[in-house]
C-alpha cells in the first residue's frame, strides 16, 4: 500500500501567547512555541505536592515533583518555584495552581529563585512533553525521540482484513486515526473524498470533538461499483493524508463466498498480521512460538500442540481442576482417588506442583502388589505408599486461590535441555482486596521471575505483612499491581523507573486464561533480565489502582494520598491487627522512601509519646517527633531518619522518612486539613 502525506504547517506551528508584565519580567510581545522555548531558562512537567503563600498573598511557593525536564534537566526530582499569589496577579494570565495539579512550567531565574512565567498552565494527564510544548521536535533532542509518523488511513475488506486490492460490489471499511495533539479540547473538522478517473465517487465531512491529547477512529463504508484505481483523501484541519487502492472484478472470476474465511496462510498473504488471523466457528488459532506460523485447529488439537512446544501456552482458570487440566495436556492419566497423574515426566510433575509417590491402582477390592509411580498433586493428602489406598477428601484439591502464586516456564514448558532462568515466570493471583476474587484475567499478573538488578530469581510472598515480590539477594522489592520496582540496593540499567517484564493475559468465554504474544522491547513487555521501562504516568495509574482498591475494601480508613512529601505512592500492604503499611518512593534505584503505618485504634490523641524527642501542635493535633540521630549520634546525616507519630479520628499514624519539614507539611495538608 502506497502512502503519501503532506503535513500542513499548523499542528506544531505558530501558536501565539499573550504575555504581560509580572514581577521582574519586562513587557514581551507574542511568542511562537519555539520562541517561548528558547526564551525560558528551565522547562518541566511535574506535580504540585505542596504550596505556601506569603503573608500578603502576593507570591506563592510551589514544591514540584518533577515528571520530566523538557529543557536544561537538573539532577534532582524535587524543585521549589515561585509564582503569583491570589492577590498578586497583575493579569489574568498569571497562573494559579492547586495541590495535586499536573503542570507545565516555563521558568526563568530571578533573585536566585525560579519564577513561573505567565504561559505556564495546568497540564492534562493525556499529554506528553511534545504535545504540551506544541513542538514536533525539541531543540537538541536526538532523532527518533519526537512523536512518530503514523499511517492514518486503514482499509479493510468485509472480513476485517487490511489489504489494498478489493472486489467490485464488496464493501470497504475505511478507518481514519484522528488525533488532537493540542493540550486543549478541540472540535476537529474531518473531510473525506474518494476519487477514481478524476471523478469524486464518495464525499463526506463531519466535526469531531476531542479531549486534549486524545485520539479516536472515524469509520466510513464505501462499496465500489467498477474496477480501477482509487485514491482516498482525508483532511483533518492541518493534516492531509492519502492512500491508493485497486478494485478488481473478483479474485478468481467468480463471486467470493462471504460465509467462508480465507485460510490462515491466505489471510497472511492478504496482509493480516499473525495475531489477527480469524478462524471459522469451532476452531481456534494456534500460534508457533517463533511467531512465524499459525493454524486453525480444534481445542483438543491446540492442547497437543502446546504440549509439543508448537503453540502458545494457554493457562487454566481457577474454576478448573488445574492439576487435572495440566495432566491431560501432558497426555497423562488422571487418578482422582489420589489426585495424581500417571505417565508424565519429572519435569512435568514439577510444573503441576506435585511429587512422585509409589501407589497401588485398585479396582474394587482388588489391589495389585506392584505399585505405580504417580505424581501426587495434593501435598495435603495423607498417602502411605506401602499401605492400602485411602479415600481422599476432594475438597483439598489445590486450586489457585486469591493471593497465591505458581511458577511456570515460558515459552516451552517441555524444553528441558535449553531452559534457563530467563524462562522462569510467576503467575500471581491478586489478593481479594486488589480484585483477586474476579474470575477473569484482571485477577492475575504474570511476571518474569528474573530480577532486573542482579542474577537472582524473585518471588511473590503472599503472607500477611508482605504481599510483595522480593529479591532475596539484593533486597529489592517489586509491587504486584504492575511489577514496578519500588526499592533496590543493586544496579539498574539506565537509572530510570523500571518494572519486571510481564506477559499479557486474556481469557475467553470458556474460562481459559491465555498468554498473548509478547513484544520483547523495553517499552512493551520488557526485556528479560533488563526489565520494562515504566513511565511516571503508568506508575501513577498503578498507584491510583491501589488507592481505589483500598477505598473499596476498607471504606472506614483514611484516604491515602497519591503524593506525599514529594514522593509517589508505591504500595499498600495489610499487616496485622487492623494495621496497614503505606510506602512512598521516588521510583529510582538510589532513592529516598517514606514508610507510613496506619493503625485503627480507640483513640483521638497519642496513647504514648514519652519515647519521642519533641512534641509539636499542628491545628490542635499533637505530633511526636523522634530524631534517630539523637539516640545514635554517630550516624551520618545521609542515614539519619525521623519518625513522626500522631492520632486522628480513631487512627494512629506513624511516618518514617528523612525530610522532616516536608513530612510535617504533607501530614498537615493531607491529614490535618492545614495548608
């Protein structure tokens, strides 16, 4: 398919801003985005974690947790900047921000302070740096970093296959990817024209409202009535895109049977990707591991192909008897009286989670003297190998319950010779409070068990007070909602936020759990042994999932803040006796962190604070402060920490971290209603 694109100057072109005098700034004329970029000393995207006005409300100091530096990056993740106060705004263009706002800040330094320029604004969560700056390429940026060029028009036939040759009187579906790359809502005008033999045979236009930095797909249907070459032209404000296609009489001189799908090979030749191959009713697509082959087979055949290492692995849902399902997949013989599998290898037995026992297979009252070696998959069953078989309580059959883990090998569980640590994966079913009681793919996570900071294998520990993935060698921690590393003492490539590589899971109407074909790149499923690069926005989404789950499961507990003392929520862990641990991190390898413990109590004031070094009162609430260095004077400042304890509304809080003033201001803002 041939594409030609003409990008009309506009989407990243001149956008004028009105600029007014403010503080030390001189009167400026309107600036283009590029001029605004070059005239600012520092530009960043970040979140307001706290703010303070001066006594006259003429200026406001903002503490900003930096998400990304867009010009002149600094080596720190927190920065304090100065903006106008509520009574100090000479013009309506001077921005005022609130706690929690995501902001784009244009900054210039004056009197040793970075001051907010009037063009700064509250940044939509959906926009990246290029979209916020309205620059296609940031000056000095390496090639390949700017926003990618996309194929905007997609043509598919009646089978949903994307091709460039169609049949007379067969419908064509035209999809157009419409983008609003602006940080403001916009109503985009879209016009389509289809031309053949210099005549327009189809025309339509419409207005599509779009939120900031979002996209949608517009679809049209067109049925060609004659053969020939056609051109589709689509214009959306400042972008004109075109693509060509051909129309023939038919494929083989006769009408195409629309009730029969093409074979997988023919679909691929028509341009269908492997993962989009469709099968006739009663068949399912089975994919070869190297992703170069696909076949439409029955469910029974698919299981055999998985066993032989040909097809993609399909995992069983917890409503199945997992050991029995795996036994059948490995072509073993299942014995329900023992909850055991006969006729499988040592490796297959270990994958089922069992161990071998010598057992007799009885028929009625007749039990042969010679026992059989069988893989017993219920470790709770009391089986004596040299005695008569016992009737087992089948309620003890092992299912994968919420808050549990099993290890498996991917991509080929039967490949013993070439297996290594990089093929070891964990399937985790989330705790109930995180949605682990849902019988669909959302209740599960599948992560590589290979640590990203050393050569050790990691493991999820479901015990109360842990519920986290741990590295036993370096002491690293990964949270289970997205595999993000929240603490490590090892070396991590790149130094940016990173997560365990993962496998994408899906399920079907029969309750089977599938592993979707992974893309082993840093920004997709990750790279085994290296990790998956995770953005701050993805981290926040995982943290908001934790907060929402906590509020639903424990509605009488205080609201957990997303940001605290310049750090982002990393994890929430139920401990014991109505006590929860809340962990905040900077999500970098050598990062500070804050631990917060919230315990339900019959109290409104501290029950005891005699062991603390200092007592303060914030808004009528007593807080007790302990300085670790007061007990251990030899400790260095870099290792010193503070503990703050207070009680409020029937809960006792204990906060441990390094930045005392920042912690106190965050406690006041989030729990004591003091700014």
